[in-house]
């Protein structure tokens, strides 16, 4: 029996639920492997070869190679695991979040300091205002 998921219609949002967790299991395990210095070195030396050691989908591997974190999230990536890729690349979480919103690090920081993004356009379609 399928679960009712009213949150599935939040525009531009992928909710990390059990289904997404299963979808991204190997992608997230790859990310966690980057916590070890020797794995980061191997990944940086030959990214494709290291990715090919993981039973990820071809699309997941392409999303990682493209450093498209929004794509990774749609494919089951969890942002807290994906942060390991950014750290491997020498990026801060703030830089990564900015890239996901199309903003520079400074624009993203300033937006968050000012109170975050507006709720307008970010409600789920069936939600009453």
C-alpha cells in the first residue's frame, strides 16, 4: 500500500524520505567514503574510475561528475552526505548552497542573513494560505 505523500507537490523541492533514501543508497555511501583521506585522494586522482567502483546508476555518476547537487538530490542524494563532495573540492556548505540556488556565496549569505527566502511560491500546491 502506497503512502499518502502530500508533500510531493512542493514546487522545486525534493523531500528526502524512505523512497529517496533507497534510490540514493549507493550515491550516499559513495559520499560517505569521502570521509577518509585515502578515498578522497583516489577520487581526485581519477573521479570516473573511483565512481565506477560503486553500484550507482550512470545518471548518478554523471550528476556527481557535473557537481550538479540539485540533480544528485533528485536521484536520491542527501544534502548532508553530498556535502562530502563539496568538502573534497574545498567548498564550504555555504558555497554549495549558493550554487544550488543560482546565487554566489555572498548573495546566498546575504539572503540568509536577511531572513531566508520568501515563502511565496514555496508552499505545496494543495496548501491553503
